[in-house]
C-alpha cells in the first residue's frame, strides 16, 4: 500500500538542543575541535568602547567568515541565508534554534571597523597554530603570484585627469582645523624632551617612511612615481569608476583585457604547504617588486632559518638575487639566459670575465679592460683596444663600432654569476621541479573551490582582506587534516620504544662489543611533527643488549 506523508509540524521540545542533533562526525565539529578562535577577542578589543550596546561576538564574526570560505559563498546576504537554513552552522556559531542571527549588514560594518591589520594578524595566528602542530618546515620558501579578476568592468574606465579634477572640485585643499587643545602652550623640561622625539606629524619622518616603498605597510598600493620604461602605463591615463584600485590586465589565453589584481603568496616548503605571507597588488605590479618585503617579513616574523628561496624567472632581478645572497640564503631562482641570444653579434655570454684582473676576454683572446663606473645605472664599463679591435678577424661578428667593443657589468653581477653556477646542481634543479607543482595547486584550489577566480569585494584594502581570509582558510584545512593523524603523546612514546632485547646472542659476542659501548646512549624517535631526544645512563650490559639488538635489526 502506498503511504502518504502528511505535513504536520509539532512544537519542538524544550529540552531539545542542537548539541544532540548535529552528528559527531560533522565537519564543523572537527573545525571547532581543531581551531580555538578565542584569541580574536584580544586582537580587536581596542576597536570597541567599554560601555554601550553589546556587539556581535568577534569569535562569531570570524566563524562566519570561515563559513563564507568553506561554503564558497559570494556575499554576506547569501551567507546569512545559508546559516539560517543549516543546523550544523547554528551549532558552530553557538546560536540556539530560536536565537536571532546577526544581520548581514552588521558583518560589512564590522569588517570595515576591524581593518586590514586585524585580518593580517588573524592569518598570522593561524600560522602560529600550524607551527605548533609541526606543519611548517621553515627551511625553504616558494614565491608565486596569480592574476585575479576584479569586480569591475573595462567599460567603467574613464580618463584619470577628469576624475582627479572632479574630486578636486568636491573637496579642494582642505586643512584640518586647529582645536583649542592643540594651541601652543609652554612646556616643561620633560615635555620638551618628549617633543624632540619624532611623531606621526613629523614631515621629515613621514617623507622618509614614504620613500622606503614598503609594500606591506602601503597595503600593496602602487607607487605612481615609479617608472619601468619610457612608455606610460594605462593606469596612469585611465581609472575605473567602479574600482579605482583595479588596473587593466591582459588575458593571454582567452585574449582581451579585463580589470584585475595580482595575488602574491609566500608558501612554506614543508609537506603541508602552509601559506606564510599574502599580499594583493594592482595587476600592473610585476611579481618581483614586492618579493623582498614579503621575504623579510616572513623571515623575521617566524624566525626562520632559510636555506634557499625558490621562484620563477619573474623574480630573478639583480636586486632580488643580490639581497637574498647577501643574507646568506641561496637564491634558487630561474634566471633567463639572455647572454647567448642570436642577434648576429657576440653576446655577453661569449666573453669570459676574469675576477682577479677585473677584465673580460673576448672570443679572439683579447682583453677588454675596465674603463670607468656608471653610478647612475649601477654598472661598470669595459672597452677593448681600438687598434686591436679594428684589426680583429672576428669584428664582423662582434661590433660595428670603430671605437672598440664595449661591455657593461652591473655592480651586483657577482651574485648573479653565483646563481648561474647553481644551474645543473641537483638541489637547484630539484627545487625548480618542486616549484612547478607547489604553489600553483594552491591557486587552483582557491579559484576553483573558494571563489578567488573573481574578487567579490572592491578596492585594494578589501580585496587584501578577502585574500587573507582565503589563505587562512587554506591553512586551516591543512590544520584540520593533521588533527587525528597526529600521535597521542603517551601512546606514541610507548609504541616507539625499543622492544625488549633478545638474549639469544652469546657472551663472546657481547664481550666483542663491550669496549664500543658508550655509557651515555642517545635515543631519538620521531612523531612525524617533531623529534624527541633523550639521554639515559645505562649499565654496561644493558647498553650491550641494545646495541646487539640494533645490530641484529640492521643486518636481518
């Protein structure tokens, strides 16, 4: 007989709780056990007053941001619709079934109140949890970037001068009014000493800090005074009315132009591939420019002892190579081989440099001696003898000048030559092979599963916040995956102890090894995240037993 289900809903019992309804193996239960977000209250406590109406709990806000990441949602409005419909998310947020949820507009205001610094600290706290779990190796770093489309159309581009003129008419050159409390008044000696210290209003200090070009403190903003060539950038002439920070980027595969940004990742070389640093810049910013700022921040923030840094050919500028090598870190960067280009003449690679004599030797065996320094372009000039060069049989393949062949050597070329010598070595080639499959899957994961193929927010500060949350979510996925696989401390220690030695060996065999035994025997065992080392003082015969057992294991 066919059954018919009647739609009848009864009131829920008073003793019914989401704790009983959510399955124990639910994903958000694993997330709650793996990551304790109570630290965010300390990060944002200076953003709130001591009195007033209670706000949304900062822990709830960041949990909602993680739900936005894991569920691949595009807006706060859609997020709250999903939260209202999901029992497991109610449990994860700590809300009862009848308790009203936060409004979606509150999340937008809270994000603006916290600012970019809080979200960067949030990512760093997640990285610290990964370090405590033993997921960060800290011996090598991989640098890479990817283009991300902006939430704006190319049709929104207008001339930049028109926008600047319009803003000038609206706001003009307004000066901040001087308040009564800021009027000049006589200072004591202590106050005079404090006045001598530099402050945020010091013009010289502000100018000096602005000239440092720190990409992280500028939140990835482009320096309009920087010029990489004689041709003007498109962003210097046009600006988007929808997203003024987005710049045009060329889509090489599909063709055409779109507005976008460039997302930079700093990834650890360990098996978990944790993301240690994130920065978003306009798409016109090349990959090599923010590299050093990201490297020094990761190096000093996490106290890393790096062996080498890996990146593709876009990062291998002489400035980056020299700075990395001077820091005692090997720059495993793919250097493009432009010295042997087929231009019809001998390139710089055909000339051999003699470091002791500070001169070049041409293919004909003649010497190009040092002439002078070009400090403006940071290079040295070498010139061949006029008479020898004009009489050379290889001149047609070398130069068309009657004044002799000239070569230029940059000041930091010695470090560049050092990286060239890395080519062909197994560590260098292995690092480059590893780079090809190390960072790109993280970008693919973020774009395919977490909506980073197109930013949902606008303006540079907001897209930095969005990318920081994506990177934090990717790190948390690896942190959750490590939970449960990690060994229990006591059980692992017992399981990894050496078994009881077998006493089947003869006493002659024991006497033979008696003199080789150290009374202080070092034992170590791995828990996959760290290595525990213990020193123990054994009686001589017990040490013989252990060594004999280990010898038997090694040779059986």
